């Protein structure tokens, strides 16, 4: 295999297309070209070729992951899905995810804690938070542990009481109030406790 052509991309001037034996092989930036010693006329064996392809793909996936994480926190599953949608291979995604985890750039435990704290302020039920975190790919065990630590049952009773105060229009119809709270994921026992404390 011989690197026959290296040409700058028309749409992205920072990227270069590398052709091997006249066929497109991969793209990379100028830093990659210099670091890897990629130049026209260079002969490659299959091991070198695979290394170049994996190195450039991993670097590109890392760059894209950092770009996403600079905008907002993501769970491991969310980031994996976004990298997959971008077209990166499974082995590249796994490598990038492990690297980011080692640097603590993605941490599902921290994500769950911050998410729970945010949703408590928005008066979410424990159950609603649980299912939203499930959708984000966080393990059931970690969600339950985080809820026990940061949103215990007694806290949910306090949240229900705050909602009751806001929903004063329902206070004359306890059945409607109970249905509203239950449909928003609050435990029936916690609803009953809150209503008792409010004399409703």
C-alpha cells in the first residue's frame, strides 16, 4: 500500500483526505499528518494502515466528545449514542469512553446526583426521576442508591406538601388532588402522609 495523494478538504480547510493506492482511506488534520509522518509516496503495511485509521478516528471521536461535553453533561450511554450516530466504530467509542471516564469527564454517579437535585427543585417525584434516569442509561442500582442518598421518602412528602400549596384550587377536591399527585409519580403512602399533615 502506498499513500498516493494527500489533499485539503474543500469544506473543512483544517482536514485532509488521505488516499492509498488511489482510493480514499481516511481523513485527519495537519497535526496528525506531522505526528504520524504521513506523506505522499510513503509505503504502508496493513499494521501501519490499521494504526493510522484507528489513531485518527479515536482522535476525531475524542474531539467530538469534548465538544459535546463542553455544552452540557452527558451520561455514558448518551455520549456513546451520539458518537455512534456520528458514525464512529464500536471499538473507537469504547476507547474514547474509557479515556473520558478515567479523567472523570463523564461520571454517571455525579450526573445522577446533580440531576436529582435539579429535579427536586422542579418538584419531581422519586418515581419520575427514576424513569428519566433509566432512559439516560444509568443503572437501576446506581439510581436507587442516589435516590436513597439525595431524595429519601421523607423528602418526597415535603415535595408533595409544596405542590399542595401551589395547587390550592384542588384543595376542595381531595380526590382530584390525589389523582394529580399519583399521576405525577408520587407514592400513594407519601401522598396520604402529606395530606394528613395538611389536614386534607
